[in-house]
């Protein structure tokens, strides 16, 4: 059976950065790219907040550059999904695509998180043309425009507040008659003259050609007061939570109630020595490319130290 010194799972900024550091430390890393090589950023239009790119960079190009940098130092890039693991013994055992077995001395989990979507066909139709799950990434394109944010939690309130500094008008579409967000965030939203909170509203669809021009909504669905109408918008932001991609590891690795991998302090160490988590899979709070890259670096350094302790 193939035995790998340092196995990296995931190909976003965390995985590629871990690869760069691990390869330079001569750990001969193997990196499994998963279903979406490059991760979430490949679906973002322009990245303008990653230091080093004063003119911004296309998310897809940035990930290609990170990949090329990792390959340059010898990271062995492979396609495939980790379908099961056995972390009960060392070396750790992993199965790729349900068939291939490998062993690894250290594992860096950098599988990321996926934004949740409502499941509307129109979300796919307008992907990259007005639908976004990241206000920090894409809000800038809606200066002086009208946008909608879906959700009633802290993220939705934070995104709505942020967007209100750019957009002319922000609708916050909340399915319940109240917000779930913390009091301070609720207050900030409710007192903001640019934000209109639409309680007990659900989105039915989006319309417009070629970009979004509006959304179909329903108020108080299923009640005698049910009302269906359209609202003109230019951008549609989802803020209904993220799902960390940790399911396959949960039998062995500690996660919180949402599935985020729990690490020690702000570092990458999990409950099992030799197994590290980096990037969004362990980060419910920041979820930025730069913070993911930094944690990938930390994970590779920890893996190196761990392996060195056996020499
Ligand atoms: P939450 O799970 O807290 O909130 C999700 C929101 O989306 C809820 O209002 C929920 O509605 C709504 N929602 C979920 N599914 C749907 C759907 N299908 N249709 C319409 N609405 C939907 O997620 P967040 O990302 O907001 O927060 C995650 C965690 O991170 C929380 O613990 C939060 O406190 C924390 N956080 C903290 C911040 C801070 O302290 N500054 C900033 C951001 C997040 P409903 O209420 O009806 O379930």
C-alpha cells in the first residue's frame, strides 16, 4: 500500500499553501484536489482583498497561480475524493473514491465549507451574474445599486450592514417574524435607514436578462394574508449559513455542533496528533482566502515538527 508522509486534502488557499510549505520542507506532499479544484474562490469573480494584487485578480486565476506555485515545489496533485478514513491507528488509512487505499503519516484537512443556497434553479442560472454568497467578496460591484440579502442570523445582518455602506438600498429577506442575530446586530440593522427588513418573506425566484433585475417573493406563505409580489434588485446575496465539509472525518475528529473541526487555540492541531485542519473547514468566523492560506502554512509547519519528533 502506498505510504504518504504528508497528505493534504483540499485545494483551496489552505490546501495549496500547506502544499507549498510541506514541499519546501521536503515532506513530499500528496494533495487530493476534490470535486472543485481551486475551491470556492474559483466561483468568485474578482478578488480585491488579497494582499499583493493592487489591481485585483480573478479568483480562478489566483487559484491557478497558487496551484502552479505548489506544483513548482513538487506537490503531487491528484484527483479524487476521500470517501472513508480510519484514524484509529498510525499510519492513518484513507480510501480514495471508494476503491484505492493509502496510508499517511500526517494528514492536513483543508476541505473547506460550502455556502448554503436556497435550492432555487435561478440561483444556478444567475451564478456569477448577480447571485453571491459573499458580500465582502462581491459587494463592491453593487455601489449605489439595490441588493437583497437572505437570512436572519449574524452573518446576514453583518452582510446587510456591510452592503449598506456601498449599495443605495438593501432588502433583508427573513423567513421568520424575527431575527435570530445577536441583539447588537439586530439593532444595527433595524436602525439602518438603508436596510428594509422583510419579515416572513421567502424568495420564489429571480428574473431579468442578462443580469438579475428583480426577485419574486411571497409574504406570509400559506396564510390567509399570503401576498406574492416582485421587488427590483441588482444583486442577490445568500447568508443562510455554511456547511463545513467534515462529514467523512467526524467519527474520529472533534467537530462543533455545526460540523466545524475544533482545533487547539487559533492553531491547526486537531484532537489527533498528526492530523491538522486548515481553512474554512475549521473556521466559522473569518472565512477569508488570506486566513485560510495562513492556517495552511501553520498546518504544514506543525506536520513537519510532528514528523521530525520521530527522527
Ligand atoms: P445562522 O445559522 O445563525 O443563521 C442562518 C439564518 O438563515 C437564520 O436566520 C435562518 O432562519 C436563515 N435560513 C436558513 N435556511 C434558510 C432558508 N432555506 N430560507 C430562508 N432563510 C434560511 O447562520 P450565520 O451564518 O448567520 O451564523 C453562523 C454562526 O456564526 C452563528 O453562531 C453566528 O452567531 C456566528 N456569527 C457571528 C458573527 C459575529 O459575532 N460577528 C458574525 C457572523 C456569524 P431561521 O432563523 O428561520 O432558522
